[in-house]
C-alpha cells in the first residue's frame, strides 16, 4: 500500500504536513505490496528495494516529475520519516547525500535487523515470567508485566531522576545522569512470591526487565543490540504494544523472511518462531549472505559507514534527528551512540550541520507522558534555507481538550504544557517562572 503523499513533519498529532507547507511530496511502498506481509523478503531484489534501492530509484523520478509539472526542478530537496522512515532517512543521508539538502530522521531504526532480533530476545525474557497462557497454550507475553507494574517502574525512575534537571515535573530530561542514578534492583521493591498488586516486582521479573534494558545478548554475553534507557515513558500503551504484541507478529516475520540469510521460511512462524529463535546460531543470519541473497540484512538495511556524513556536510546539507527516550523498539541509546560517533568524526562537534534532539518520555514516534507535538520539518527548512540553526525546538503536550489528545499526558500537567527540546547532549534545565511554559527552561550542558 502506498500511503497518501502528505509528508510527515514529525511528532504526535501533527499540526501540519509537508504538503500543506507547499512541498511537492512523493510517497512509496518501497517496492512491495503491504498485503504480502514479510514474504516479499523471499525475493532478493525486493529485499534491496526495501533496504535502499526504492529511494535511490524514486528520487530522480520525483525530480523529473517536478521539472515536467513546474518547468524547472526543485529548489531544495528534503527527506523525512519516522521509524523505518527514519531509517530510510539515515540511509539516504549516506547513500544519496548528493540528492538532498535536508534530512529529517525520527526514531530511526537504523539498525533495524538487530532491533528486530532484540525484540525476539525480549519475547523470550517476557515468556519466562508470563503468568498466563494464550489459547494455543503458549506464554501470554502481555501477562509478563501488568500496566500497574510498569507504572511502578516509571514512578521509581521519576523518584530517582526527575529532579536531576532542576524540576520534578514528570519529565526526565537528563537521561544520561539517570543511567547511574536508577537501579531497578535497588529502587524497585521485590515482591514475595505471588504478589502482583503493582507495589513490587518479583525477582525474576526484575531480572527479565533488567536484561531487556541492558540490551539483547547471546549466551556468551556479547551484545546483539543496544541498551535502552530507563525513563518515565515505560508506562505508555505504545511501549506495551511494541514490547509484548509486536515480537510474534512484526518482528518474527521480518526476521524470518526479510533479514535472515537464508530465510527461515520453513519454521513455525509467530510466537513459536520468536521463542525458538537461537541467539547464538540464528542471530548471525542477519549478517550472512549467500549465492542467492548477495547482501546481508545488515548491509542492505543499515547506512553504510553510518557516522560518515561528510558528503552531506560538504554540500551544505543539514540533518535533524529526533528520538523518544522511551521508544520501546528502536533505542535512543543507539541514536545517542551514533551521534557521539558523528561528533567524533567531525573534530568533536557536528552541530554545524547535524543535531540530535531526544524527546523525553516519548514512545515510538509519538505518545507516552511527553511533549510530543513539534514541527521538526519547519526547523530543518529554516536551517537549510535561512541558516538558522535550531538552538532548541518547542514541543507541546496534547492534553485533554487539545485537537488530537494524548491520553497519557499526566493529569497534573497543563494540557498545553510546552518544553524546549534540546540538541544533545544539552538538556532542558528549569530557570524559574511558570513551570508549564517552555520559556522557563533553557538548554544547558547536563550536570553529571
Ligand atoms: Ca524533570
């Protein structure tokens, strides 16, 4: 299915679109029909189209269409997307840098095959502590952690980390400092056997959650995917959806048919596939190639030499990346580590052309207890076309009564709370005044 070519600007309940802003917009299905599900991955060329080739082929076609319709080509070209679209944006920033003046990458799954395997690892952790069974007699992943238990974890994170940015306001801006402050083993009470009232977690549940946040590993302890930061957004409904519902559906199918070489098409699919996936023998298949599938998933899905943005930089291009720090599927730790590599590759400071804006509390591309409504595309256009580098980007909550409300905005926030999103590694620090307004905060280097 080809989605309507509106052009997302990022965030939840967007107030505009690229089309409304006057852009010519192109949208594609990346070379496969959605109705086929992941089985398109059995075709080697369809894998490459999905990974990078569709964008590479369609961009010149879009330019030609614009030239035909308007009598001249585009003045500027932009690429934007969230999730797998954020991955496409990061791939385009490296593979197609000459084609774009501005790149907007949201919650990018730029290591998507690794993240998908990590989802299967998560399923195995949740299955070990599930208390209920599915109709088929398998562990019900949703029963591993109740909403009340995840709310408990979020509350304990807030107790330890909320005030580190100068204000206890339900938003953990200083995620880096929280890393050493919050300890799930010490800070979450341990239940006696059988207690599940949301006031504690059993020791096995603590261990399962700690394993997932530490990052997927094989039996030798070698990392398969990034760690995740503990953050207040772990109580979000989108967090549950990705952690507990997605592994048997999206992730199992993608790993089996698109990312494994050779494909694992003959195994039982769904939850049995997720639970039977061997982190030692099967996970290396995402890095494998053979005579039929000549590129590995890591090759066709991830940006080659991801931190090398020299081509984009040297042509005057600009890049904005944003990521919810409570994204349950693609870790903002992975994006922060990528940005550190970009900084290092540019003498320690890449902010002249590439900036990363963490969104505290936000789940996957939107939602969670967060100020998740923002216009990243407008900020990018101002940077590219007027040289106005974004020192901060104002984000709003979508509380009760707003046009597209987010039910997870806490009741003690103003429904229209605003906050500055800050270029990493800066954090929004409270400077005094109305605690509901962005003007009472400033982007500052984080206190350790
Ligand atoms: Ca705070």
